[in-house]
C-alpha cells in the first residue's frame, strides 16, 4: 500500500481496501445502533436484540465454558456488558470509517470482536458459520496492511510524522506503529 505522500490511484489496491474498510465500518455502526442502550428488545431489556441472542448462544453452545461464562458472568452484569459492546462496536466502526488508528482499533479490535462473535454463534441454527472467517480475515488485512493510510486519517498522521522525523520522541514512535 502506498504511504507518505504517494497518491492512492484508482488501480491501487490500497484505495479499494480503504473503500471496503469504510463500508465495513458502516456495517459496525449499523450493528452497534441495533444494540444501543435506548433500544428495547423483545425481552423488555435495553440493548436491542443482544439479550435474546446471548440466550441463543447459551442454548446452542460451541464450548461449554463459554456458555457458562455467558450465563454466570455476562447475564448477571448485562448492563455493563451491553454498554461495553455498544461502545466497542461504535469505536470499531469509527476507526474503520474515518481511518483512524486502524491497526489497533479497526484491525485488532475488529478481529477480536469477530472471533468472540464466531465462538458464540457457531452452533446457532441458521447462522452463516462461513461468514466469520471472511470478516475476521478482513480485519486482519486492515491491521496488517495499515488500512487507514489510504482514504483515512492514519495517512495524514503518517505524513505529518514523516515531515518531522526528529520531533515527538517515544510518542512519535508509538503513533507510527499505531497508524
């Protein structure tokens, strides 16, 4: 992928990865907003359909220990986990749409969140189990390919850091790694 001042032309794969990244970011926004704290689900609980879906994961466990975690730790603390889920999904969506801190938030965060969803939903009847490797792979590509440097704010940050190589010290090195 091109970085540091080189353009992202129409035949450059970085442009298309960037556009795909943005589209996937809007998917994260859509999913997060369906589980927003103000959305009341069919069970009368906040966070939309999340509560009911967790019960599907418990009743169709991929792993027994994971179902026990959901039942004994997550459900009794549903308000905390529901809000945390909403915030994480909004952060992943924001990272992907705006191309900011993509390797860390959109890439690694998205990969871990998709792995969590895959583990919980693998045995639920009607779920498309083959979808999870595609989504996980997308986030790995964003992370390893620094997917925010073309059509994203990570590109601007990277260019700014390249212009002043002696400024910033350790913070500069950390930012270079995160964008």
